[in-house]
């Protein structure tokens, strides 16, 4: 059988896919609150186990913390699956005694000897006890899954990394036993390399070089990391095939110059690469590259030829057998699809040269690099649209200049580390070369970002679209391989190949839009509603007081998932923080992330009622070049068949609180009507009731009500509900919010009038899709 490893991979993929579809619970290592046997999030928990590894990470508030990974002993695995780790985020500067605990008693409880105790205050003197049995105590933090489309799945990510849960603000209580010699050596070596890079480079350059050489991405400057991600060159930061092949080949060539036999040279190069991978964290792309490097080195010694496809299959099989969840990891899929693209798609992008046609080395090299970059882009498009939802349009051309410089960057970084151990001055001088390369990277990214359409908000691709595109791409490659020799249909088949590729791309990017669709995004304690109407998008509020950086982690990912790059109107119902905090992020970072806001709409209130937040919104909009408009009762506009009308506040309304002058928006299409009420209360609610009384019965009736003020008992009174008589209701509020929203009284009143009430804290994002002239309404909740 030719390529039996490829056949075996297909069988493994089938088994893994069935297991993911039908038995997902058996794959997840990360625990939910129901699985913690009464230990609630935020409770203190003590873990005794072997310290498997450690690293330093920078948090979003720019503080650097030590993170330990502990595998609990069998006797303490009540809260955790056997193979999984516990992530311990250490608290600096605290000892056991400061925590009010007796050191000797703690040692005995953990089964440790007093003489082998090592307090946290001694960690500066002694190296991190990798491999030793440690005892740590901290606050339990569980990994949550997404509650919105497009949101990052923390639980899936940490389950893939085999981490059960985290303990934050951890205190180191003690350690016993002996450290693991190899792992401790690698940890110390990594820390030493980290120190050299810190001293020889600027903070910005040092963060990038640590990511490139040591896999420490968390120490990168957030703005530079986002710049690389937005331009499609974030892959240069991953320990991948380029690193492994370059470093491994250099070591192999150096050893070959000695008197060592060639098999021993190969074995030593492989061993060094495995140790390098262990030191850098063994991510999926590094494991793939190491296995493929091992196959390349071992093949001649076993009198076999090296086959890239077989080596790729073997690495995928080993990774999936160890962790089936890799199949749902974007980085894993991107790595394998990229290599597959170079192997299959790149040759199919070449054209037959005319007889006698000559091509210079430079032009030939450029053409080959372009074909390689284009092949990777085409083959990874399904991954890109399934996990990241936006397309960096100019990444194909950027990579033409980025990839060739990577070799110089890597070699320069290795030389800096080597020389820096002897002379920081010499290391700093060589670091200037890498600084120049990194400056080129940054300038190229900034230039590409300033070009029109630098990021295309394509939106997510469905499974059927990915499969049809891959089928068309496979036929494109298959016809190239079969279309050899001279025959009458050669040009026709060549044309057919590119027609198939075009059809595949069309199907992949096809995004049918309903006439009217609204999504109540789960922003925690706040409001965030995206209204898609006749191809235009409206954002009604967008803020939270319970979720940090809601714009970055909830709103922007959702807009990318939906393929929304233009917001016709961002309507802020009123100026409370839980209604606009995320919108500030969209105004500040939206253009760079591919989202443009065409207008900010605020309630038309009296000047005395415009608080500091109101003025802040006007100022931020002005800085971002966004025009500001003011809404009041009586304004209306149409989106073809859909009517949008403002029911409040009255023009120039003066109120003591911001809630009262909330903007009230009514959306109608055929027999369907939705009412968005902000946090309206008091005099604003009374004005709304008066407006509803003046409307004809048909226009007063509401199909879907966005319940005012997160379900507070002080709004949505009987008189208001009897006027609008909503068939269905939606409440946006956060779990465990300090106000107790939604209040019991509100739910009881709604139950007497509405057929059903959805609540974002229970259902996640709530999507309402209308069809058949508004006569048919389909509601989907993100959480089951």
C-alpha cells in the first residue's frame, strides 16, 4: 500500500470526529462548577502535586506574574482528572506566614518533611523546584466557555492544553523531593536566555524575540501583537518548521564537521531539537516540525526515502492520539493546512513555460515565493474563516518580504543569546541587526494597514462551505496532476481548473443575509444589540460593568463572526457605562480591526442633562472622525420594507438621571414589531406610555420587547406592559449581578402577558431572524 500512514490518518480523523460529535464530555479536561463537588469559584483550594513546569506571563493590566503548572498527586485528585494540570498563578511577595498558616503543620498535612520545606521567600535564592512535590493554595477560577458567536472558547483551549482549572493569587506553602534534572535544566536555560534577550534588546524588540525564540508570546507588546495579527503575519511568532529545520540543520552540519559518525550526528541533532521543543512549550506546530525533522534525519539511516506527506500524517496521528481536541484548535489546523498547501497546491499554481523561455534566478525566486505564499493562503482559507472570520488582504504580499528575513532574524537572535552570555555589549551590537528587521516588519504592516480594504470582514464559513471549497481545491490540484502531456483538451482543462477554484472561492465567501435579524449579545451586566437590516448594520448600545474589555472580547469578535465591517449607526440609548464601554473600544480600534462606524447617535436631551459621559462620547467620536447625531421622538427612516421610528425621548428633554432620557426605538416589518427601550424609567417611562396611548392599536402592539433596565422591578409596570402587550421578551443582564436583575416581580408580570422570556445570562446570545415579511420569527440561543 502506498502511503499507509495517510490511510491511517484518515481513519484516526474519522474516529476522532465521531468522538467529538457524540462523546464530547469525555474529551474535556477543564471542569465546570457542577463537577467541583461543592467548591465554588473564588473559594480557596489547596493542591499538592508535582510541579511540571513554570513560566512568566504578562496580564492585561500589564503586570508580570509567575505561572506554575502542577499535576496533583493521586490522593488529591478529587477535583481533577488524572492527567490534567492545575494552572497556579502565583502571588508575589507573600509567604506562608503572611497568609496566617502554620508552616510546620502545612508541611505535615501535605506529607512533606520539615527539613525539605522551601518557602516562597527563598525562591529568589533557589531555582524554581521543577519536578518537586509542591503545595500551593489559591482562589479557584474555572474556565468558562463562550456565550456569544465568535467569542474565544477558554474552556476548549485549556482542555486542549490539559489544564483542569486555575488557582489565582496562589501562595507557595512548601516543597519536597528532588527536582527533575532535565526539566529544571531547560527551565533555568530558558530563564537565562530570557535575561539575555531582556538586556540586549529594547522592551518591544525583546518581547518579539522571546516569542520567536522561546515561545513566550505573553511578554509581547499588545499593540505590536495585534498589528501582526491584523496583517496576517502572526505565524512568524510560532515555534514552527522554519525554526526547527534551521536550528536542527545548523547543529547537524556543525556535528558533521567533527569525527562523529553520521548516524550519531543525526541522533544528536534530533535530541537537541526535542529538548528545544520541550524548553519552548511543545505547541502543536513545534511538535509537528520536530516529528517531521526526525523523519527527515532518520529516513537515510533506515535506507528509506523521505516523504513529506507521510511525515505530516505521522505527526498528525501522534498529536491526535495524545489529544483529540487538537482537531478543534485553529493553530493546529492552520499549521497542517499550510504545509499541505505547499505540498499540493503550490505545484498546481505553476504554468507551463513555453519552449526556449528562460527565467532569471531572481525572477524565478520571486515567482516561487509568491506561489508558496498564495498556496498557503488558499489552503488555509477554511481555517481562517472558521476561527478568525477576517481576511488580511495583503498578507500574501507581506509574506513575500517577511519570510525571507525570518532566517536572518533567527540567526541574529541565536548569536545575540550566545554572545550575550559573555558580553552584553557584543550582544547588544548584534541585536541592532534584528532591530532593523523588526522595524521593517512594523513599517510594512503599518503601510499595509493604511491601504484600502486591508482587512476584509468576510464572516464565518459554514461546514458545508468549507467542504465544497476543499472539494473544488482538490479538483483544481487533481486536474493539474492529470493534465500532463500534449492533447487537444489541455487548455480547456487548464481553464476548467481555475473556474473550479473561482467557484470554490465564491461558495466559501457566500453570505446570504436575511431582511431583518437582531442579536442580543451577552455582554454581562449591560446591553449590546446588533440589528442587521436590509444589508445595513445598527449597533444599539454596547457596554458592560461586569465584563472587562467587552468591546475587544465580545463585540468585535461577534461583528467579525457575522462579517460586519460597516456600522451605519451606533445608537447609545443613554450615557451609563454599561451601555457604551465597549463602544469606546470600537471607536478607538474599529478601523484597525476592520469595523467602521458611520455615525454616533445620542438622545436629544437638554444641555443640563448631558453628564460627563455624554460629553466623553461626543469627544471620542470627534477624535475618531465619526459624525454625531441626536435622536428624539418623531424621527423615522426606512430600510426598504423595514420601518425604524424613534418613540422617545421628546426633543430637549430635561431629566435628573440618564435612564429617564433613554432613546426608544421601534422596528417594524410587516406584522412584526420590536421595541428597544434602553433603561427608560420615571418621567421617561411616563412619556413613553403617553406616546403608546396615542398610537393606533396596530402600531402599539409589540411582538418582541427588549425589557427596560435589565429586568428591574421599577420599570415594565403593568400599565406599560398592557399597552404594548409583547408576545415575547428579552432581558439582558449579567450572572450574579449585584442588583439581582432580573427581579422576581418583573418576571411575574411578563409571565402573565408574554409567551416566553429569554435572558442573556441563561441563554447567552439571543438571535432573532425574521422572514416571510415578518410573519415568521425564528429564535436561536447560543447556550442550549
